[in-house]
C-alpha cells in the first residue's frame, strides 16, 4: 500500500440475514467503488443494508453538536461488540474512533426522505468536516477495506452472518434514530435562534407565548429520547403526551396560517402589487422583525419538534416487537410523516410563489413624482422578498444519509445529526 494512504475499515450491516455476493472477497475499494456497491446492495437486498466506516477523529471536532450516550447504552455496547468480534484492521479501531454509518438513498427513503435534508453549516466547527481529515491527510486518498466475519448480539443472542455481512438490526436502529433526532434538534435550535432575534424587534407577547409553549415541550422529549435509546419504556409521568398535544396544536395553527396565506396570494394573482398593499396583506414581509417571518419560524419550530416526536414514537413502536425492529421503525415513520411533509412542502412552495411576486410603486394621487428614496425602498423590499424563496430548502432528491458516531476512549459515544450526503 502506498505510503501515507489511509486504511478505512468498512462493515456491511444488515437488519436480517442476507446473501452478500458484493463485498465478499474484496481486498480494498476506492470511495467511488464503495458508493457504487452501496447502491447495488440497497437494490439487491430484501432488507435494509447499510455500511459502517471507521475513521480517525477529525482535528478540532466540536462535540457540542452531538448527543452523548453512556457506554452502557445499547448503541455504545453493540458498537463495541461489533468491533471486538471482528479482526482489527487498524491499531486505532478500538480506541477513539469516528464511525460513519452510510444509509443508501433507497433505504433512506424507506424511513422518510422528508426527515433529513441537506443542512448548510454556519461554521466549520458546527459539525463534521467533510472530507474527513485523518493523521495521514484527507481521507479521500483512503483504501476502504471490507471487514469480514463477526456478529453483533441481537436481543441477547448472537445473530448469524453471511459472508462479509453482519446482522445488526438494533445497532442500525439506534444509530439512525439518534441521528434523526439530533438532526431535528439542530433544526429546532436554528429556529429558536432566529425567533429570539425576530421577537426582540417585534415585541409580540402572543407569538412569544407560542414559542415558549413549544420550547416547553423539549424537556419531556429529551427525557423520552434518553429512555427509548436505552431501550426503556416511556411512562405518562414524563409528560410526552401533553408535549405531543402542544406540538399538534402548533402544527394546526401553522396549517391554518398557510391556508390563509395561499388564499391571499391567490387574490393578488399575477399582477404587479404595490409594496404598501403587500405589506398590509403579509405584515412585515420585508422586515427582519416582521410578524410574517416570525410566523414562519414558529412553523419551522413546530415541524422540527414534530419530527422528534415522530422518531420517538417510531422507536417505541419498533421496540415492542424485537423480532422485526427496523421494519417496524420504518413503517411507523412512514405512517406519521405525511402531515409533516405536506406542511413543510406547502410552505416551501408558497414561499417560492411569493418570492416571484412583482412589486410596483404606489399610484396614489400624490405619487406623480417617484423620488429616489422611494426607488431605494422598493428595490430593497424586492430583494428581501425574493430572498425568501431560495432560502427555504425544497424537497431534495433522494440522497445517501450519513450518521456520524464518535466512540470515546471511555466507551461512551457521541452521535451527530444525520445529514444528507
């Protein structure tokens, strides 16, 4: 092997026993070849198949963006067991390591493509650097080495494996669930940050109350997340039911507002609209602290929290049937996500149409002369309104989903938000 080339061990994980004619007997793979094989595995296999890569932990990794789970948690213990029961490909594989679970696009679509969309990091320290940087430089020059043999305990008993494939449904479930819930939490944090800035300027107690009611649900959701990822049972004392009700009410308000917005936009039609009329229809549309933009952030907050609740409910549903863990998980996600996707897509489409509205100057009897200051205001408002559409993520095409997990030296793990590749 060339000097300085990084070796990246790759496990093929299946949720049920699967024949593995693709990765078996491979000495090493390029990143491009591995991506192709993931697609083939997802297409050929009857059950979800993912890959798990072992990398050096990137320099200056900010762990604050992730969720820490104790070494006794199912995710940490099953990950440790997977590594222990397979040959050591690198010296660092059982120390501090970053594991990247890659869920192929086809499988990602099974557990809800609407739950994970590409996120643009505000700074490098906000997440995992890509491409990963190891001790020998950029991992783009790596040799991906399939790991053969070894099994992961499933419900207290060893599960069989075929060829290079390892049966690890609980490990896949825990990693995907943790990554999805952290992705939704990142969205919630971003929405709260935006709302805090907007409400400081708006001074609207009613909207502040909506925000506080939604933010008050986080405590119950956090506790339920920890319990379910530790394979516990969620009781009524946590208050998750009342939190879910509050979130549902917020979703209903967002849906009602979207209906009103669409109706008002339909009345405007394709004609040119005076800025004053547009401001009256959508209060504060061209203002940083406007009511309309605050309503959008409240909707984003409600959607993010609803996504967390959906993941929790799916995990709980899956754990009720140990023999069909991942399939139950994906079925529960698909059953509950339709409403969220409809609202999110509806808002995105509406904002795209709104950003295309053509502004016109005022045509009052006193507006015979159009002053330069009025031209500047009209242009500035036009730029702000047009920026609304591109700023909203559209429904992206299906992409592979990455879940990054750092295994610390003490055995605990830090799971980062799932993200589309």
